[in-house]
C-alpha cells in the first residue's frame, strides 16, 4: 500500500520521483546504514515508511527525488550490496501524481482522501441497488472527476498525444484504482482501455452486469477534456462478470439521436 | 436533497417556490400538494469561457416582494461585475410563471444566456417526454395530462433536450451548455432535461432582457393557446393586472390602526407589513377548489428528514381559517368546514393529515393508539367559534350544514374520554404516545363547542351530556396534570407522569379556553403558565428570546419555534384583553408588562422571517436564520391573531372600543 504513495513531488522535467523498497535485517544501526548511504548519494529522502514484517526483518520504503541522469538500477544494486540489506525493489514516477503525505493528502492539486476500496464500492453498490438510473449517475459522477484531472494536468505540465495516456495510467496506479493499458488513437478518438485489478470490479463481487460505470465516466471526462470533443466510453467487459479484466471502449460520441441508441445496443 | 425556499408565488392553480437566488425549487400544479413538476429550473450565463450558474455561491442576492403583492424581485450580483435583475410573477388567471431577466455587465462581454430546467412532470422522472417545436418556439415536456412548457421573448435561438441521468452523458443539457452552444436535439423520452439559449452580447454597462414564460396545462393544445395568448400581451400590462389582483384582494382585509405604536422604532409599519404578508402567503397555501390548506409547500417529498409538510392537518388549518376570518376573509372557513364534512372518517374523527382533495395522506397515525385526537377537538372548537361570529341566515345554514358532522365528532370524543382523560393517542408534535394536557384541552373545547351547537340546534339533552363530559375532562386534567411548580405536566407517557414543560400546555388557555381569567384561581394558573414557559423554554437569539417546544426537544436540533413563541404572546395579549379596566385598573402593571413582553415575542418572530418576510416553522438557534418548513401557514395564522389582538389592545388603550 505504501508503495502507491510514492509519488509526491510536483512536476519537474529534470527530475523524477523514485521509490525504493528495502528489506533489511533488524539489527542495531541497520536503518542508519541505509539512510547514511542515501545521504552520500545525494538522494534526499522525502518520505519514508517502515514496516516491521517479522521479528528479524523489516521493510523500509523510501521516496526520493533524483536527477533523470542517475542510473537507478546501479543505485539499487549498491543499496542491495549493503551488509544489512536483504533485497531491494524500486520504481519510477514520471509525472508525480501525489505530492504530499502531510495532512491533508493532496492528489493532483486538490485534497485527496484514502479509503478502503470496499468503502467506495459499498456506495456504488447501494446506488445500484436503490437508485434509478444509477449507472447514469455514476457515469456523470466519474465524468466530473476525469475532466478535473485532465484540466489539472494541462495547467501544470505539457500534455500531448505522447503522454496523455501514460499520465492517466500513472494516476490510476498512484491512487490504487487499477493498472491501465490504454490504446487510443488521437486522430480517430477510438480505442480501448484495459483495466487490470479495477478496485471496483475486484471487490464488488459477482455481477451479471458490468459495474465500473464510474470509471467509464472518469475516462470519458478525461478524454473529452483532453481532446476537446465529446468522447463516449463504455465498459464492454468487466471482471465482476467473470472476465479476466475490465475493458472500456472509446469512441467519438455520436451527434444524432439515432446513433446514440445504436451505441447503446438498442434496436430502433 | 432538501432545499428550503426563500419566497413563494402563484395563483389559484399554480404554486411556485424559489430559492434566494431565483432558482425554482418547486412548481406545483394544479394543486398545492400535487403534482410538483420541477427538480431544477434556473438561469445560467456562459461568459465565453465558462458557465456561471445563478445559484452558485459567487452570486450575492437581494430578494423581496413588490409591496402588497406576490410579485418577486431578485437582484443578483456576481464578483465579475455581471448583474441580473429578475422579476417573477404568476398571471392571476392562468397557471403561467413569467420571469423577466435583465442582464447587465460592467465590461463588454460576448457569451450566452441559458435557461436550464430539469422537469419531473407529473412528479416523476419516469416516462416523461419532451419536444421543441422550433416553429412555435415552444419547448414542452409532458406526462399523461400534465404539460409544462417554456416560451420566451425574444424567442430562444438554440435548445437541447437530453437525458438527465444516463450513460450517454453528452446529450445531457447541463453538460451540453458547457461549451457555450446547444446541440438542438428536438425530442427525447425518459428522465430528461432541457435548456434554451440566446446570444448575449453586452457593451460595457449595457443590458439584455429575456422574458421566459413557464406554463402549465392539462393538454398540448391548451398549453399552446395559453403561451400564444400571453405572448401577445405587453409585460407591463400583465404586471399591472397582477399587482392590481393582489392589492384588490388585500383591500378586503380588516383594517389595522394600532394607535399608540407610532413611536416604537417602526414597529407599527413592520406589523402592517407582516399582516399583509401573512395574508398573501396564506392565499398561496389554500386550495381554492377544496378549501383545504397545505401546512407548508412540500420541500421533503421523499421524507428524508421529516414526515413532509405538503398536506392538510385539521389542527393547523382550524387555526388558519379562523385567523383569516378574523382578518376579514370568512370564505375560507366556509370552504374548509365543507371539506371537513367530506373528509371526516366513519368513526367521526379526523385523520392525522390529508391530501388537499380529502384523501388520507401518508401517515404514522393509522390506529386508535396512534391517531391524534386533538385534531377532532380542534375542528369542533373551530366550527363553534365560527358559528358564534356568524349572523342571521348564514348562522342557521351553517349549523344545518355541519350538524351531523358535529354530532359524529362529539360522540367520537365521548367514546375516547370515558374515564375523563382521553385514551392513549399521539401528541400534537406527532412524537409521543400517551395522554396529554394539550389534547385534553382541545377535547374540552371541542365538546364545549359541540354542546353550544347542540343547544342552538334544540338538542339540549345532548348539549348537557357533552358539556358535562367537557367539565369532567377539565377537572381531571387539572387534578392529574397541574403541578405545584405552577404549570401543567406534558402528560402521561409510558404510564408515568411526564413533568417536562411543554409550550403546548398554553393551549389550556389559548386557543381552547379551558382556563378562564375570569376565575381568580384559573387567572393565577394562566399567569404561572406564562411565566414558567417563558422562564424555562426561552432560547436567546436574534436579540430576543424564542420559545422552544419543550425541554430536551431534539427535532431539527431543538430550535425555538415561531408558533410556540407566538402562542406565548397570544396568551399574553389575550390575557391583557380579558383583564378588566385595561391599563387604568388594578391590573395596570400586569397589562403593561404582558403587553411589552408580547411585543418582544412579535419582534422576535419578525426577526426570524426570510428576507421576503415569510415566517418559517423554526428559527435556527445558532444563526438566527429561518429554519425548516418555509413558510409555515400556522406561523402566519398566529401572526395574524397576535397582530389583531395587539390592535385591540392599542385601540382600547387609546380609548377606542370599535
């Protein structure tokens, strides 16, 4: 969980946010050895988190901002060679989605909160069970969020056809919503988004119908704001219905009524 | 989502409730209780860059009625220098709301003026249908035989009808407005919303004007005809006609004089205004066809935080129609008592609350133990009070008309009071089961009233029997509930005497007259009641004290209420008038003190009104702002009663016994 909190710097094109997860032997002074090493390498620790996994082993997650020319693999290897270290993992954030772990948490420019996926899915479930047009309501709710995200990205960094998809994917990973594979043609506005480990589908339980309308709406809002065209996103395959992953189809929203109904699969 | 209005307007068929920024919260047609056709309806400006919704926090508003009318002026000021003046009126004869928007900007701007609506025609979001007739420039939405239409001058140049809550979000009119142009879809079905738009080209300090007609009808052709005819009339003509309608209606009122109040910091004028506003407000809560009243325009139709208010309670309405009668409008009594005859239950009682057509409303009082017997007592009492002030042939005809109903109701009260105190039922606050002072007092008054009517009808045997029972109830109530601390207990709850002090025990004096100031012992009891309620239930706010319902009240945060505060002042004023010799006699000191205290209560109630002068049910104990049901008819009727009593006191003090 802590690993997903790793990206907490504002966007800086010369640097990148890097996280290291260091598994170490819990001996007197072992943490000092690790932190001394980082200091010598000019890797300023912006945030650290310690998990006491066992009586003898600990896990130290470190978040740091480093110049882009630093060889991360080499640095990780050096950490791994420290006497007290058992294993090292690392990862890089290109866009810095979460930039503060102080209270209150800040996610892409506005206050964020953390919640168990179940907490949010309970809300979604209650809506689906009790409210007419719940799918529409969830789509509209997601739409706002996606639109705000794209607006924020536009305001803080250059966003273009080469990075709009990876920014969205990084955001999703950072906030723990899912792992995205985005294939979207900016010329035709068509494509698809695969969501692996969607937090909604993962904890929703079995369902006859796709349950990730909120995410479809979020994608639609993001892409609509980025492209400046109304984009339709609908979930055609959902893990909650027994599939391996969720799939959302992207297309340009139709401008006439008859097409809308065709899009929804209705016979007219 | 619960949203309380700041202002209401309408005519006999249409009732509109609005927020302080001119956003429509409710549009009731053809009755005040059904159907409510609007979820959202408001103006919005697209500046060329973004939307400015007129109900956003960025707007500051000033809202008031045009004097002595139900015509509303709302002025909106945006930080960006845009200003909108809205004039809202409902044509006196047809159910059409006319909204004139005058948009001004300090800076040159090029954008759009949009009017957005989310109608739930027929009070449902299901199976609605809407179309935009681009030739007639009429946008209409309908469900069964309810039609709501929008027409405008100048004619709107763009429009959208789309799905309000659907995955095909790009048809949603609210989203469609965001890019500053509408898609012009001409028809759709289901849960839909709509928007119409115009170019907004403003020079610095220039102005654009848009007049929007929102009409209701029972058929498509009638809607077209109404809109067409209205659009031909100059707005100034409609305005004058509407203003004249209200001024003429108010001219029938009992005229106040209030001599001697001239020097009280404008109090006299404030009371004149409050009197007129209460009358104009009550007009809008009344159903002309059936004679019933909604307690307040409904604002919680899903019963999310309360049981709702858009129904008719006999308890409230009995006081409302009598107040209107005292104010010069006897026709409301006539129609309401006719309604009562139709609505009476087979056992002779009246139900907790009704739809305005007399059908029983959603209720948590369906059994003998959960019914509210005081409603039957109040109704009988009101019938007798009305009878006593009628004259000549009218008196005879009224008695003939209500007699059977009186007989059935009185026998019901007899059946429920065999041991003196009433059998267990629900209290007037609709919260507790048990035996209550207020309910017993209302039954006393009901049976005394019935006894008088029986006597007048030549049924002296019945009259004696009912009077004897009334006196038995009075004695039992005093014996069992009067406390040595100097007030009545609330009643018996869970078979135990509940000594909580409850403002409703004032009912033993006003309005039910179970205690009489003419009896020296009872006179002291009344004074003790007034003193103890004032001492124990006062909540300081708005530079005065409001009276909460009872100790440890938790409903909507235990705020002070207008009716409890005005009960107190009404008791004070009535007591003053009941004392012999007024300010010159042996009770001169009491007279002065009670009058002054009563005036303080009145001032407090006025301070808790909306910016438009509407009296709410409650006043927020922390902010001093109007709270919960707005406007509450019962609050308005008590304001009328209080002002009329104070007028009498002033006249008596001035030596005028007119």
